[in-house]
């Protein structure tokens, strides 16, 4: 997903994607008082599309560039405040949008690298710079003199002639500053600033600790026999990792970011499965070397206190002000209506797995470390699915170029050319020029597919350059994944899950490439948290669309197309194991809401590590789901989505479910209207993915589908209700 340029809630509301170039009103005001930057980030890149030149950037560049960028930005803001002319949309709102170019450039590159190719030095800089960025953002969003100018323009809006996008920028700027604390008293604003700084520090600390708990605590086993079931390539990788971690002659399995671990289904040794799962489950709760529980407690306490300063009962109510769902109750009602059917499904599927264990000679009942092993066995028996055999049809470069790109070509008329002239931040990164339907250059795409220790877990999309008509900028976009890299000399095959992820993340990229906005703050994926995943999820539908499959899913040795029967089995099997697949996400989303719904007094009472454990346990038990069988996708202690940035996905993890509702309803629309056609692609592009954050999201959906979204297709797809014949 797209990351805001500054990892703070206060700045994101106002300054996400902001850029500045020479000329314009800001530069004509008090020009002499605005310092000039030096070093690489002082000016736009000279590469095509202003793509970053990684050959000219060193780790020593970042701190001076951040310091200069903040100083220049502050001077630009002061120039707006000191303008003797009456506040206007151009000299205040647009001037704000134009400010902060150097800071944007350094932040964009720096935070891209700390996510995808970090080092100890970059991590140290992140720890040092994050509170400074928070304080800098607060100095802008909580500046009374600046807000007075913004408010003057906002109060006069009825008398002004503005485009819809102008009006939305004005509204977002004003409401963002109000949300940051512009209407608070001086004492309240000072406390908000202090809270923001503390949140920046502790969430950065949490993110680093959670990643360390994942990266620095692999499972170490003594013998090859303990890894029975793994391939020789996996065993060799485990031996290499053990040597790297200081355990030559042993074997190591690295943790992934989720509670469940990808190798669990393959391991035949139940004791090893349990050790791996328990290591993952307890990675940061004090049972090992790492403990983030008091960080969680502090974050919850600070957020609840901040919400109270704004007169809100809890963090969730405060945080959801700009969401499509708007209110916590809307999101909770949406999720809770699924719980009874989901809990029944969990119990029913557990019995199926217990029968499979008994059939396999096991004298035990299913536990989380057994679940996927036996779910996969049942799937294989019921649906004849062989994951390894299936992956032989999914060669990574073919999936990307003959699948993901092919679908984008058929649907939207896009064309892609691989290029080798652009510097990249890691040798495994590929780059492409993207051409639009009229043959013009649309932007540049970076593809970073492989797992490595320097990369955080998961998959995401963001921009090196945001689309903006204000600056005549075209988008420079990257996708980051965590696909295990094949041994040197072997063909790079991927699982079907990673095929889906490639289509998903490129759906985000399309949202960015089709941006057609004047202002970068409203461009592309700069949308509500519970909307931004929607276009990416819709794009997954083309992964199994027959015409697309026929073009990319071919056996890597024989070239034979993937049998339709195998795809049919995937579709049939997709409804099985929803008790876990869906249940772990619902549990995580509801756990997020529980942390976000604490009052200040309730949050303050969680003041020991043991109380963090107790609150998590009770919150999960209250859901009514089978949590001992299906724990949440992330426990609180490593829930990076909600605790590793000042705001992030806090009170927003439900968004994945909310946008799945929009996605499944949209898939139905596509299929009801002819599927993969240019007409459908052009309609979806025009009504949804070219609109950025410029309009009401329900209106946007109605423009596309002709009605409000319906939850039924999602429940049908998950097997929670019966599909109509």
C-alpha cells in the first residue's frame, strides 16, 4: 500500500505527497528568508520521471537532508503566514500543497529503504529522525497563525469558485488541521504535541522490536530428521541460515510476520511444528528474549488520552473521522454479523480435521500448529490439490509479464517495457516503463519480489514520485513482496498465494498509475484507509480468469497450460478452511478495535505485561470465536499494522474485510457485464481508480455499480452463506 511521506498522523493529514518546485507563490514570498538545500535531495532527480538515483545516495545523506528539508519547509510555512495579502485559496491552500519538496524527496526514499532494504544505520536514523518529524509536523498542523489563514479561506468557501478537487483539498486541509488539534486550547495543543512525540518514539521502538523478534529469533533444531517433510532446498536454506546465525551444523527456520508460519503444513514432525508455532506465537511476549507488551500498553494509553483531548470517547472514534465507514459501530456491526456463522464453521472444520488426524494414525486433537497440515490434506483429498504441482505452472516472470501485465493490457490498454538503465536499491529489483492506451508514457514501475533479512514482512505498494498535474509529475511506483528466492540456477516458481499477491499489489499500482489529480495530496491511493485496499483486491479476480490463465499459467518444463480442472479445484477449495483463513483476520480486526475502544481510565489500568496478556485474552474470548484453535493473524505483541506507527492501521484493520465487501460486489459486476473487456476496464478506471481521494466513496461506488455495495457476494465467496443456484 502507499505510505504517507511522513510517518506521523499529524503530518499525513495535511502533507502526504506534498512537493514543491522552483517558482510559484511560496517562492515569491520572503524568498530571501527561505534557505537553499544542498546535497542530492536538494533538487529533483535528473533521471526519467524524476526517479531516484540510488547511485548518488549514501546513508550519510539522510540526516542532513532531513534537517535541511524541515528547515526549508518551516521557512516556506512562515512565508505563507507572513504574506501581507488576505488569505486566498492560491496563497494559502495551494501554497501549503507546494511546500516541503526537499523533505518529501528524502522521506520518500528513506522510508522506502527502511521497509525494503534496511541496515543497522538506517534503523538508527529512523529512531533518531521519527520524533523530529513528528514535532515538525505538529509545528505546522498546530500552528495557530497558519490555521487562521486556512480557516479564513474555509469560512469563505461558499463565495469562491472552485473545482471539485479544489473544494476537496480545502476541506481536507481544514479538517486535517482541526483533527490535529487546531481548535484546542494552547495547553491542549501542547499536550497533543507531547503525545505525538511520545507515540512516534514508542511506535518506532515497537516496529524495530517486532522486526527483531521475527528476524533474530529463528527456530534452531539439531538434526535434519526434525525437518522431515521439507524439500532439500528448504533444508539447505535452513542449514545456511543456522550457520549465518552462529549455529554451524544445525538448522534454522526464520519466522515470518504472521502467527501462522508457511512451513508448518510441510513439516511431518509434530514436535517441530509445535516448537515453530509456539516460537512465532510467543516471539515478543516475554517468553523469549523480546517483550513488547509495555510498548503496547503505552501506545494504547497515549492514544486514549489523545482522543479524550478532542472530546472523543476512545481512539477508534477519533481515528475513523475520514474513513468510508466513519463510525466504529458501523465497522463493528459489519464484522459481528459474520461471527456466528464463522464460529460454527470453525467448529465444523475442526471436527473434519480431527477425523483426518485419526485417519492418519494420530492420537490427538487438532491444534493451531496442526491445522494447516491437515487442512491441506483434506483439501488434497477432496479437491485433489497438490500445491507443489500447481506451482510448476507459475513461473514468476511469466506470472508478472504474461499474467499481471497481460490482464492490465486487455482491461486498460496498457503496455510494459523492461528497462535496465534505471538505478535500483537492490540487484533483485526490476524496472518497467508503463505506456498508456494512447501510447504515451504513463509512469515507471519497480518490482521487488524476493524475501531477504533486510526487508520487513508482507507485501506493499508505494510511490517514489506521486502523480500531480500541479507539477506535471507522472507516477513512479514500486511493489514489494516476500517471495522465497529459488536457489541459484533454478527456475523461480511461486505458490498460488504469491500469484494472488502479485495481482493484488499491482492493483494498488494501477490505482497509482491511473491517478489524474491536480494535487498530490489527493492523488492515486491517497484515499481512506477502508477504501485503499479495494482496487487491489478487485485486481485479484483476473488471476484465475480463463483468458489470463491461458496466457501465463504454463508448465515451466513442458509449456503445457494449467489444467482447467486444477483451477476448478482451486475455486472449489477456496470455500474450505474459511474457519481459519477468514477467522484469523476477523479475530485480528476485532482485537484491533478492542485496543482502540479503550477509555483513558481503562487504558491506564493496563499497566503491567500480565495485564496486556489478560486484556488480549479476554478481548479474544469475548468474540465468541474458537481462539485456541484459530488465534489472530497477529497477536498484539507483533501487530505491526496497528502499533508500529503513530496511526497506521489502528482502528482500521477491519478495512481488509470492508474492502473485500466492495471487491466481491465489484467482481460480480464485472462478471455480470462481460468480464475482461476494455469497456469494463475503461468504466472502472473512469469511475473509481482514476478518482484518487477527490470525492465521497459511496458516491464513487455508486457511479461504478449503479447502487450501494452489498455484503452478500462476500459472504457467498467465503462459504458463510449459500450461493443462489
